[in-house]
């Protein structure tokens, strides 16, 4: 699904900061002026031009003062004069239940005949955040006055929200590659190749490689792409409880190129990024380097160099008191690239031994290489090092082309990346 509506909370987003009220009017706010006003008006015009419904939500009726026009007016009239056509829902006049109840948004969505994955909510207060997350709606945290909430997808101006909508929220092809076979649930944004394919494909592939190796600014493009694909395809929120990263080939944990973005991702989807959940206890050769040396990567290499942390770090340096890996939990496991999928399969199997499901997602999938589903022939302790041999595994290769879910994703991501470099409102 792609975006069909944006829900704006009035207070603190369209109206000025909460400290700015209309004199002698206890339920009054001042409308914005200046640059933010112009950006908001341009955002509403852009949404309507792209077929996206602007919806405004407020708990109470307001008197709105327009300093530019030098007059006050009821909220309906003031908002329509300022922003043009939109739908307005006021909870205290019975349009919807009060924020932050879950029913506030579920009622609104029912009236507008919208699915959760077709909307995002722009807000600034804790009540706004709770309203969105109670209904599993993606929360865009508007910080052009100040940041009141430490969660959500942060935007410093309406201009930034417009760019997110234009480049990411309106994509119609969220996943290029998809596997749903047995216990394997794998998704990838687009194919990876720097030698063949279109100029756009090679450009975003090279940018992804640089971002993965050197943590370049382009990693933020792939974060935005992941957020939109996870959310608008229905994989988040609600489909996983924690986030983990595949560690690099050196001993250690986390992913230096992705750690900051994965922490942001956890905040966006109200979950924790457990950066040391999957630990590389021993250096492992890169599968790509092994292939370049004309050798075949061994499945056991990945399985014998990782394990899980029983009590991973929750925030900062604070570990969980007990293992968060309980039966029925799901972990979103992220990596930058997938070639044959063996590293992802090692993580999936270790989590399975702990009783936890894995949702596997990568930025890109190497072209032509089959994905290998790996099944150990014995149970093992996922919280300690193992000594597997090739005889301990069953390996089934899935043909590459059989799991291309949406060829249009390649061109769409390439176009978004090209426009991301020079985007201007």
C-alpha cells in the first residue's frame, strides 16, 4: 500500500507552540506565520496534488488568531482559510473519541475508509505519540517548535515531511525480493549490482556499499526506504518486538554503519534495538571475499562464529535483568546486503533455538545468487559458541529469479535515490 492520507494534530503543529495562546481566550491558539506557515501551506497543496487527503485532528474546539490577517476565527474557518480543503475531526464535538485512546484513530480511519498502512500521523506531544502508537500508525514527530517526545520519526520542518512523502511514502513497490517458505520470512528493497543493470541501479548499489563500509550520509536514504517499506507493506509496527543487526566479519557486535539508524528505527516503531543480541565471537571471512578467491563459503563458518547474548543491552550499558527472548516474540534482523543468505540463516536459526521468530530484511540482494535455506540437524545452545561441521546441516537453494516479488522496485528505488541527491521543494 502507499500513502493515502496524512493526519495532522492541530496543536503545536499547525498552531503555534502551546505557550502562545490567544489573550482572554482559554481555548485559543495563534496560527503560524512566516516560513513555517508557507511550508505548511505548500505541504497541504502538495498532498492534494498527489491525491493524498489532508486530515486535521484536535480534541477541542479552538479560537484561532491569525496575526497576519489581524483577526480571530473559529477553528474550522481559520484552518480552511489557511490550508484550503481538508477534513477536520474534533473529538469534543463527537466526531471521534478523545486522544490518546486507540479508538480515536480507529474511528477516524473507519469513517475515512482507510487502512492503518495508508496513513501517517504528524504530531508533537506525548498525547499525539500515544494516539498514533496505540493504533499502530506511523508517527512523524514535528519538532519545528521543540522536541517534546523522544520517539517517532523526527522532522525539523514541514519541508522535510514533504520530501519524505514525495520520495518514500508514495512508493508503490516496497520489496523487490521476498521469501515466505516454512520458517523463512525474508525481504529486500532492491537488487545489488555494480557491474550490470541500469545507471540508476549501479548508482544506488555503489552508494549502499559506501554507506555500509564508511557510514556515509546516504545511509539515511536507506533508513527512510526501510521505514516506508516496513510500514506501508504492513510489516511494522506489530510484526516484531525487537530489532537486531547482523554483526560485521570482525569479532564484536552491532554494525557501525547502521547502529545510529537502527536506534532511530527502534524509536520510530516503539521497540528496542538490541545491538549486542547477535555477537560475532570470532572473526569470520567475508563471503564475498571468499568467492572472489574462487572458494566456496562454508555454511558452518557463519554458524561457528556467532552466538546470542542472553541478557543483551537494553539502553546504553544497561542489560536486561532477564532474557527478553520469550516464546512468541519476533526479532527484526537487519543487514545491509544478502548474497546467499547464510549469515541471515545463522541468525534465524540461533533465534529459533531460543524460541524466537525472525523477520529478515536487507537493503539489497545480490543478483543471480540463490538464497540458501539452512536447517541444522541437531538442537544446540544458542547462547554459546558452537563447533558445527558441514554434515550438521541440510541446505536447500531457492532459485534467485523465482523470488523476485516486484521488478518495479528496482527502478522505483533508483529514481528515488537519484532525486534524493538534489531534492528541493
